[in-house]
C-alpha cells in the first residue's frame, strides 16, 4: 500500500468512526458552517453567516431539546482549506451537519467527507448542477445555473435578442450557464456567436469586452459569481457598450442585491433571471428584508443570504422531526422532500435529487424609492434543475 493510499484510508476509517460517535453526543447539536469570510468571495460568507444568525435569533437556539451550536469557519474560498476544515469539524468537533460552501470547488472538495462520515452537507451557495451528484449526503438550498439560465434564453428571442455573445467565469457554474443558455437559445431560433470565458481568480474583463464590442451582438449574456458583477457592469458602461446598442443580460448573480444599489443608473433596464430578489413582493420577504437590514447595519440581503436562511430551516426542521435521534442518515431523510415558503417564494427539496425546486423570475433593474432593485415582471413556476443527468 503506498503512503497516499494508506493516509486516505486511515482518514476514511477515522471519518467512519466519527459517524458513530456523533450518536453518543451530549445535548448539543453542532452545525459546521464553512464559508469564505475573507478573500474574493467574502461577501458570500458575510451574507450567509448573517442570515444563519438571523434564523437562529428568530427561531431560538433549542430544537427537540438540543442546543444548536453554530461553528463558523473561514475557508477563504480555497477548496483544500474547505476540505481540511470539514475533516476537522467532523473528527474533532463531531458536528452533526456540515453547511455553507461558497463556491463549487469547495463543495466538490467536501463531498467525499460527507459521504465517508455520513454527515449531511447543506450547500447554501455553490450552484453547479453536478454538486448534488458528488455525494448522496448533499442537500442544496441555493440554485443551479441551468435552472436560472433557461428562463432567460426563452425570454430573449421574444424580446428582439437573437444574436448573443456569452461571457462566463471559467469553472463549473459558468460552464453550466454557457451550455444551458446557448442550447436553449439555439432551440428558440437564436444564435450564440461567441463563447468567452474569464478566469475565476482576479479576472480582467477589459479585453473580453473589447472583443464583444467588435462583434456587436444584440446582447451580452454574463455569468460571474456573486461579488464580481459590479466590475463587469462598470467596464461594460465605461466602454459605452450600452450606447453601441448591446444589451447586458445574465443570471441574477450579475445584478446581485449585495452590490446593485452602488452600480449607478447605468444598471437601469438590465434584465436577468434568478430565484431571489430583495424586492420580491411577498409578506414573508418584506419581513425577512426588514429584519435582516435591522440586524446588519442596513445591509440588503442577497440570494446568498436566502440560501443560508433556508438551509437553516431545512436543518432545524430535520432535527425537529427526528428529535435528534438516528444520526446523519435520519437527518438526511428528514431533509429530503421538505416543502416550505421561503423569502424567495415556495420551495421544495426534491427527495430524489436532493436539489431545490423553485420559481425562476425574470427581473428588470428599476428605481424604487431612490434605490436600485431587481423588479420581478414574470415567473416560471417550480423549475427543477434541467442539468441533472439522472
Ligand atoms: C459557485 O461557485 O458555484 C457559485 C458562486 C457564486 C455564484 C454562483 C455560483 O453567484
């Protein structure tokens, strides 16, 4: 047996042992929340942690007689770090649930640990379709890029957009967005004339945007992860692409509520498709946004916050139903099939795929009370992830 194999099988044995050990725990229920709290994806960590704490403040920290303990760890969005932290949380802290996962590579790096230790992994942010297939212990409360992209590819050709260039971050969610937007647009009689990919880390959009200007499509379709949208918007406007008659469209990651209000009036009219807007007109969402802003110096919650808030709901409900008995498999079973109202609208955790089924809204950036919002103008109801291979 080589050294690497020995080490990995030892780690697997320790993880398997710790799966049993969690049963003999005291009266605490531990949630290991791994998030990027610093670095390029730090806004995701800030939003999800704030939402998780809000959920606990509103719903108490005791469920089925167990005291909920939230252990937050910063993985700086480096997947090796996510994996190491997950291992420590399972083996040393004996967490009952792993959660968070700011980007796809972090979720994929952690999936095996969830499987080996039989610990449910609640993915609150990462959105590549295949993540739920990486471990039977993954449950997702965020969204998938195929889910969000297809509605926009149905809307575009009906609204004068036939010739499109796509620009995506060059990794899982970007490739999903590119693939599903392109094939659906083509199916609808439109055309993607160029597919551009920018690096995830420290992207420079300028040379790519110059190329788009030269091609002069009807629209530029963009996917960049939460936190990068403002830079794209700024450079798009600086180059006068809107004045040259090129429309900016994309999944709602680009007009992220965390940044939208600082993007300026140049963002007005941008159409995106997504599962959550802070302007979603439901009583539950109004309450959620108000409470979130009150607790966080007026910070507006974005779609990451909602993934975190609903992820906590899924965990609380699973604990309530199982009364804390039965370990990871029982919890996982009680997470599957949950149906409830989220600030985003009604959602459902598909018991087969463990992925979220939800409404996808078409939205346009408008000014309301002097602030920029993604205002919903149409909805496709109960959208399943179209990216599932089985
Ligand atoms: C991801 O890495 O899966 C991801 C991150 C941020 C987003 C969407 C997807 O806004």
